[in-house]
């Protein structure tokens, strides 16, 4: 298990920290600790500008190969960057879907032309992406997507019709990657294609969905004869599922340590409130704060185990449990925050429904256990892949 | 490597019937197996420095052994000798004590333990109730200890005592005594968990000399605290192993057991409990591996050394709960056979509780963390 960084890594850490202190100032000061899950609706324009500032000095997509505009940073350096970034309170990346999902997918599966066309905009922070997977009938059962794609020979384009839902940041995005059925007679994961589409076109309509937070970060996206260039299908028709699944594999845990730093900031806020209002003397609150701390510490140790190469090459069990572990931790933190605040927890920042940061956190964490594979789906995966228990039976409904 | 060797050996010597033989005896282990451990495997010398004849390996390696012993429920004086006695000697022993006792431990001719808890149920400095008074060049020790692991069978006992009238962390001393010193009365305490034996010890006007004192009189709390913390990491490692084993037993059994025409492992309620068990086992290991790195630096120097208190409590609070939850789920998922004496699941269930209580349960360690964070 790796528990420390080399002197060169520490030098890199100092460099990152220094850059952030020097640049996260002036107009960007207001962005500190903003954005990210639950706060995505805040300051989108200013955060986009910040992203471009990062890009100017080469601080976006740092783990990508140099040939695609990245820095080719080692895992350790990526970890350090994410940690320092969160420590400084730098804002959530508006471009995280492009940087974390679309880009790596293109690097792995895209054509050279697609890489040339799309990667520079992601690196520069000028083009934002969203993820068009879920549909009304395809949530946990993602393979059940119904959105259709057919190739119109006359136009020389793919024509896409159907509906996506829960599409985060679609209203801010320039592009969407979509899985859609290229073979109308196919079922489940066969016959899907993976498409790169421009949002700004007549066939695409975005409607915001108001969340229980009162804010709106995700959307319905309607496709009515929307067009996609012939060159903008990744892989071949029928390969969409494999590509979509490959994409889920890109979350290798590097960003987890940065996320933990953000969790750490939140827990510190809760501790500060407890100290201020005297709840730090309540024996039950003490137990719960300590428990939150214990589990957050171990979250970090677990990530270090994930990242340290123990040479077994195989499936890492500590990585399989990670989503279930952090989502549950974060949900519990939300509840702890409210209980520490006591009756004050109810009082809004302002009417009509403006939440304080901790209220927003408390409400938003209810989605952590849902998106990216619900806790129940995580348990299925752990039992089946981690423990070799039988797969869920397939039931045919007439 | 170490893990593979340990597994192979333990699978051989710590079968269910071997465990049960050991459980049924008052001594709590089979002498012949312990001797094989000491002479063939040399495990008792694993982290003793080479100058005393030890292997000179670190806590990271030790923790792997402990995890496997927890998995195989090895009945032996390994924990008491290595994680209490040896640690106490390494942390607090005089040069002469180390020379004498560590060498004997390496040779396999001496087992050891630590006695510090009285009968007030505490695990901190207040646990130390026995007293020391000076009598010319001599010291007189008096008092009663309970819950001393292998206290009735150990050859060397490290006693924690306090100056009369002292409280808390003040006035604590450590003495290393031959268990047969006149005035030391030891009796086995039958326990619900029969895989690790406990003893009660009374000291009645035990007269000892300065040569038996470890360090300075009345100033030994920092050392004792460190010994306790190192032992806490060791217990957590055993717990992580137990948490894994209860999961493995459960997966194996539910794959075999057929009801409603299919293995019960296929029912989602069963799968989800098993998934939660795996989460707890993995998280427990992550906590223990980190704590082992910290313990290693606490013994041999390094930047993490001062994290020992926190890392030990993080590991013990999580592993205690994790092991107990896994063991209780294991009984549930075995159905009726899980409730029998014949199946091994109850052995883990009982060991989970005894190790949870030993050196402080989860709530106790959370309070220690709360003090670091909040006070
Ligand atoms: C904040 C937020 C942002 C999101 N952003 C995006 C996005 O950008 N792009 C995108 O494509 N999607 C996005 N999603 C969608 C998300 O991936 C889905 O909500 C998720 O996969 C669950 O699908 P569902 O909502 O249809 O729930 P369902 O699948 O209908 O699940 C309902 C309940 O049934 C349980 N369940 C379902 N199947 C099983 C099973 N086999 N075994 C046991 N229990 C089961 C679930 O665990 C859940 O408790 C987002 C969701 C949220 C909440």
C-alpha cells in the first residue's frame, strides 16, 4: 500500500498549490468552494472562464497523453493535483464530463479525425459535454434504451429520435454523447451505437427538470430527427454498448482523492458548527462525528490501496466497493450536518427556496446513492463480480 | 509470499478439529503446534530486531500474519507473546531485559503477556489499579488483574502498576516478571469465546527488584499507551481476517445450499448482505494496512509515527464493528446450521465479540477520536 509521495511529487504539489494561490483570486475569488455536484447551477459562465484560465497554463486534462493536449501526468501527480485543487477550494470543473468521460472514450475508441475534432475543445475548456445515457425506460437497466438512430443515405447523416432524461448540464453543453439503437429489431445491449452530437440544432430540445433542491442541474433532452454527421459515430454500429461500458471503466480512482478532500472540507464545516453551538459536547454527536471521520480516513486509505499497484492485475475488490462506500458515507454526512445544526438547520438562506451550502449538500447527497449505478445495483455488481454469486435471473414479461 | 506461506501452514495446523481441541483445554493451545510455529516457522520472532535473534521484519508483515491467524482462528499464545509481551519489551524494556527475554522468545522457550487491566472495565490509564510501594531497595506489588490474555499460561508477564494514591496517567510503572515469582497467583477465567483464553491474576506482596522495573518508576504511561496502541492495531488485523473469513464461509455455504430450486446465493436479499459483508471486509483491511504502516514508523521512526493513536483507533473502531456485523450476518445466512455447535460460524461470532470488547469497543475508540477532533 502506497502511503507517501516521492520528493519530485512533492515538488509538483508545491507547483500546483502555488499556481492555485496565485490564480484563484480577483474575479475567481467568488468561485471558491462552488460548483460540483449539488452546486452545478452556480456561476456557470464564470466557472467556464476559470476552466479556460486553467487550460492556458496546462492544468486541464493533465492525465491525458501529451499528443492529445494533456500533460501525461503520472497517477501520483493526478492525485496530487486533485487534492490540491480541492484543498484550495477551487471550483467544480464545468467540463468534468468532457475531461473525465467523453475525452478518455475518444482517446481509447475514437477515430483520429474525431480526436482532432473534439479533444482540443475539451482541453481548452471551451466546449462542454453531457452524457446522454438514461431514458425514461432505461435507468438501472441501461441496455433498455429506445432512442433510435438510422442512417439517411440521401443526407449522408445519422438521424436520431427519442428521449434522454436526467441529463446533467445539458443546458450548458455544446455536445452530447448518446447511445441509441442502430438496429431497430435489436434488444438489450446488442445493436447500439455511440454518437457524438452537437446540441445546438433544430432536432434537439432541452427542458430543465427541477430537483428536490429547487434548482435544476439535469434535464430532459428530446431528439426529433436530430442529425449526427456520418463521421461522428464512435466505433461501428452495434459497438455502442462495449464503448459505453469501457467509459465506465475510466473512473480509476484518481479523482476520488480530490473528492475526498471536498468531503473533508464539508466535515470540517460540520465540526466547526458543532464547536460553535456546543453540540460538540453531546455524546451522541461526538460519536457520529468521530464515525464520519473514521470512515473518511479509511476512504483515503482505501483509495491508496486502489492506486497502489500490488501487481495482481486482476479485479480489485477495494475498487468494487468504492462507490457504495463513498455514496453511503456522504449521505450519512448530510444527516449528521442537519443534526449538528439542530433547529437552525431548517432556516433557509433566503426565500423563495435558497439553500445554505450544507442544506444543499444534505439534499443533494440523496442522489449520490442513485446516479452512476444505484446502491442496489452496486451490491449486485459486488456480489456477482466480487464474490462470484449467481447473476440476477432474467424475467420475460409479456 | 508471507501470506501464502502463512495460509498453507495455518490450513494445516488450525483445522476445525484442532481449534476445538485447543478450545477444550485450559491452556488454550496445543503445545506441539506452538512449538512448530516457533521452530519451523519462526513467527514469534517476526518483528524482533535481528540483534536478539529475531527476523527483524516490520509491522506490515506482522499484520499479514495476524490477519491470517484471525481467518484461521489459530489458537496460540502468538498474540499475547508477540503483540503484548514482545511489544512491551521493545517499547519499554531495559537493555538487559531485552537481551534476556527477547532472546528466549526467539528461541521459543518463553511466552509472554501484558497485565494492566483491573476490574473496572476501563482500557485507558484508569484501568491500572494494582499498586507499587517501595520497601528499601525493593518494590512491593499488590492488586488484581482481569482479562489478561493467556495470563495463566504465559512464562513472562509485564505488569502495569501505579504509585499508591496516583490517578490517571500519573504514577504508572511497568515490571517484567517471571510468572512464577512468589506472590503471583493466576487462575484461568472461562470465557464465552474459547479461542483466546483469559486469566485473573492477583499480586500479593510480590517483592521485586529494580532489575525487574522497565524504565523509570511512575513515568511509564507513554510507553504503556504505545504498547496498548500497537496491540490495538494487532487486534484489528485479526478482526479484518475474521471479517473476510465469515464472508468466505457464507459465500461458500449459500452457493451450495439449494432452496426453491436454486442456490440461496442467487436471492438478492442474500447477495446484498454478502455485498455489504465484502465492503466491510475490504474497508477493514484498508484501515489495518494503513495502521500497520503507521505502527511500523512508530516503532522504527518515520513521519507517520505520531499518527499511531489515531490510526489505531480508526482501525479498531471500524474492524470491531465490521467483524461483528459480518459474523452475525454469517449466522443469519447459514440458517439453522449457523446456530449449531458443529459449524464453525459461532466460533467467529464469539471471537468477534470478545475482540470487539478487548482493548475498547468501537464507541470507546470513537470517543478517543472525538477528543482529538473536538477537544
Ligand atoms: C443527480 C443525477 C444526475 C444524473 N445525471 C445523469 C447524466 O448526466 N446522464 C445520464 O445518462 N444519466 C444521469 N442520471 C441518471 C442515473 O444514472 C439514473 O437515475 C440511475 O441509473 C438510476 O436509474 P433510474 O433513475 O431509472 O432508477 P431505476 O432504475 O428505476 O431504479 C429504481 C429503484 O429500483 C432499484 N433497482 C433497479 N434495478 C434493480 C435491480 N436489478 N436490483 C435491485 N434493485 C434494482 C434501484 O436501485 C432504485 O432503488 C442522473 C441521475 C441523478 C439523480
